[in-house]
C-alpha cells in the first residue's frame, strides 16, 4: 500500500473485506486542500495557489456485474453507514441526496463517458467535513479514480477534474469552480500548485515554510458553511454579469491598471466584487514571485490583504473567521486569511513556529470568550495528491 493513502486506505480496505467478505479490487485515495491564496478567482478564469493536506479520503472498490452501485462510509466511531443501492443506469440529478449524492454524482457523470458498470465502494477518510477543506472533493476525486481504475480507463487528470466539477454543479447542485478538484488531483508533496484556470497550465512551486521557521496553521472555525444555499452562486453570477458589462469573457481579462477606469462603468453593487477578483489575481502572482524567490515571509501581507478584500469587498467572511484571523495576527502571525469559499469553514495563518502555542491559545481564548465552539487547529504541510494505494 503506498504511503499516500496510509491509514485511511487501510481502514477502507479492512472495512470492505469485513462487509463484502473479500478483499477489494483496488483502493484509491485523494486529499483535502487549503488554498494559500487566490479565492473566488477560479470561476473567473483566474489564478489559484492551493496545496494538498495530509488528510485524505480513501475508497476501496470492486466492480459488480449487475450494474448496481453500493456505497458505504465508515464513521469516526468505526460504524458503517450504507446508502440505498441504486442502478447506475437510474442515476439522475435529484434522485440521491445527502452524503451519497457526492459518489453518486461522480458515477452519473462517468456514465456519460461510457463507464456504466456497477461497483461496491467503501469509504474511509479523515478530511474534516464541513470545514471548507474540500472533504467533498476529496471524496469525489477518490471515487472518480476508483471507478475509472476499475473500468481500466487511462487517467487524464485535468479532464477528470472537469467531470468532477460537472458532478458537483449538475448533480449535487453546488455551482463551484475548478479549484478543489484540481488541487486534490494535481497537487504534489512539498509544493503548492500554481494553476492558471483559463489555460489549465499547472506549475508545482516548492513551498517549505519550515526552513524559514514558519508554519501554515489551519484554524477550522467549526462554523458550518454551504455552497448550495445561494450566497456563493449569487457572487458567481455577479462576476459573470460584470464581465459581460465590461465586454470580456471573464474578470480575468481586467487587470489592476484598468480597475479605475472599469469600476465606474459598473452598477455599484458589482464594483466590490470586481475589485476583489482583480486584486486577488494580482496577489496570487505576487505570492508566486515571493515563493520563487524563497521569501516565504513576504506572503504575510498578501494573506492579510486577501482576507480584507474577501471580508469587505466580496463579503464572504463571517465573525468566526474574522476573529480567528484577528487573534492570530495579534499574537504574531505574519499573515492570516479565510481559505476556501467562506461563510464559515477554515482560516489559515502563517505563524513563526515558536509562536504556535501562543497563537492557538489566543484563538481558543477568543472563541471561549464569545461562547463559540472550540476551533480545531493543526499545522499543515503540502502533501501528496490523489493516488492509487493498492
Ligand atoms: C469553494 C469552491 C471553489 C472556489 C472556492 C473559492 O471552495 O469549491 O471552486 O470557488 O470556493 O475560492
């Protein structure tokens, strides 16, 4: 078993064997992600800079001859929950809800690519759910690799990312972009992924905070978030309307030098959205320059500016994220920002390693003072992308 899948791959394989009485044909796993910078830029054809978390979702799988898809998932307590078995031929948007919609959506989209066979899937994972760390995409990507692997279809990962996006958009009903799937499928250990969403060009940029005495601290606020309830989609639609009014295919086509001239041509409510996207793309490019020059600490002010822009212009932050960011900065973090879509979920902070304990204490104290649930914190290093484990 490859080291990437680790414990989760072993758990999924053992649970499969227990449930089905035979070893699975194979095990595949995919990681969650944090996005270092470049938020709400992906569906504007822009730039993103994610890295894979060590947390992964593994899928143990075997083909079935009867065209039926069965999906079981292991809870933290080790007990398995089972989705209602369904024929792959019967999968349609709206037919499956809850957690089972994610694996079912992938089977649905792959059916249109000729992958029509049934399968038994058993899932185990440790990507925190509902934390904005892409647990749903880790699951979808692992399922996609499993079903394609069982069918013997050669992997084209950028293409798989687009299929997973279609499952998420059209089956699950979340109008999300390409950041999360691409991160899960293309990230590699020790690197951040510099992705130009428009061209699809993906570059691995080495990112080693530890050599400079720094770490990326993830703060899962435990404030729940959702991308199916309208806030995300409304902003996406606003960006598309603004791009059309400015006469371009996407906001990617506006650069910072043109902002002053472009903004007055837009209705007032669209101006802050555009300002965020345009300046955020620029911040990604500056972050990549800083990393290429080995100046990790220079990320700090870019992270802060990104958070302020997401909070004030894009309006996707929330009090829990703002308090996490503010507390980390007050205790010596060089920078901090919300990561992912927002409305809850997680923040990241660039923290001198010797300040780790003090930052965590301060964040926890700020939450306790407000009577909020205790956030979960952990330092994260760029880890391996999706892989076959066995
Ligand atoms: C969510 C979506 C991504 C991306 C981010 C914001 O994570 O799934 O496609 O839009 O929000 O950057």
